[in-house]
């Protein structure tokens, strides 16, 4: 069942984008043509949050190590401070995740 829901959600995203853009555009334009109280703010806000969550889930569902490596290389290639990027790569390659900055106890013992 989970795969069916994921496939349905993934296929619905382009339609969700179009419907969201059209309804929000019409709502905002109608507000300027026929000004009333700002009643449309709450539906706009709620739908924006729901749409953002839908988009974020669909974009992060396929993240794997290859994507992370590719994205890291792209960020590093576009960086202006190459020395800092190399220092981060060296530190990350010789330590595990979360170990690059040391623990609080290690920092306290070094200061004394």
C-alpha cells in the first residue's frame, strides 16, 4: 500500500502545482479587483504550507549517497573559498559523521 500512495502522490505533484498556482492567482487578482477583507489570507497560508510539505517530501524521497556526493561536488565546484572546501573534505574523510567537530568533553579538556 505504501508504494501505491507514494506513486499516486508523485504523479499528483505536477497537477497540485498547477491547481495551486491557478487558484492562488485567481484569488489574489480577485482580491485586488473586488477588495474586501483579507479572508483569503488563511486559505492561502494553509494551502501554501500543505503544498510546501508535499513538494519537500517528494524531493527528498529519492535522496541517496550518490545524490549527496553529486550535490557536494557541485557545491564544492561552485565555491569561492577552495581552501575551506578542501579542509572540510579532509576532515570529513578521516572522521565519521558528527565527529568532525569533536565532542564537548574534548573541547573542555583542551582548554584547561
